[in-house]
């Protein structure tokens, strides 16, 4: 546990730095930081393995520094290029072009017109079906009312008959 928790904490902090801090840097700052970290890496390596550097022959240290010299040269060239093109140190973002409205005969307008026609056809069909359904419902209701009136009249029951005031009892026909 002694090595796990500090290592995990370092891992989480490095993730936070990598995803939240570094993307906000300009290319110039990234190049300068890479030179600084590379220099620290070379220094740390030299201090760790100082005895081996001393015991080697005179040409061995030059072979070790060759990659560092190449990387530093490339980074200096990149920094010079950035400063030559972008004097403020930031990359300019091009402007978004204006979107021109399409003319009346464009394909999208034709599609929209077709969709509007289809919507109108469906709306008209729905309205017609609703009207037909209402008329059929009215006819059925009228037929049932007429039948009820005929049955009531044939049984001798009229609307003027005396009904119970508290409506606790009804005849079969009245309930139906």
C-alpha cells in the first residue's frame, strides 16, 4: 500500500494535467517546456550515472549527447518557425465563411415543398375521416334515441310519468 496510493495519486494528477492543462498551452509554450524537461532528464541521468560517464573514453559522452543535440536543434527550429509565422505566439483561427441562403429553385426547397404537400394531404384525410366518423356516430346516436323513444312509447311510458324524487328505483327501459 505504501507504493500504491502515492503512485495512484501521481497517476491521477498526471491525467488531470494532461487533459485539462496541456491542451490550453500554445505550441511555443509546449516547445519551451519540452526543452526544459529534456534538460532536466539529461541532468538527472548524468547525476545518476556519473561514475560510468567518468570511466568511459572521451568519445562516449559525445555519443550520448547526440540525440539530445538533435532534439534541441529541431525544437529551436520549430520555435523559430512559430515565431516567424505567428509573432504573437498563438495560432490564428480562420473566420467562418458566411452561409448564403439558397434560391427558390434549390433542391432543398423542392423537398420542403413536397413534404408540406404530403403533410397537407394527411391532414385533409384525417379531417375528412373525423367528419365521417362524427356523422356515423351522430346517426347511431339518433337511431338509438329513436328506438328508445319507440320502446318507451309502446310500453306506455312517457316522460311525464311520475318518478321517484330520490331516484332510487328505475324501470328496466329507463336504465337501458
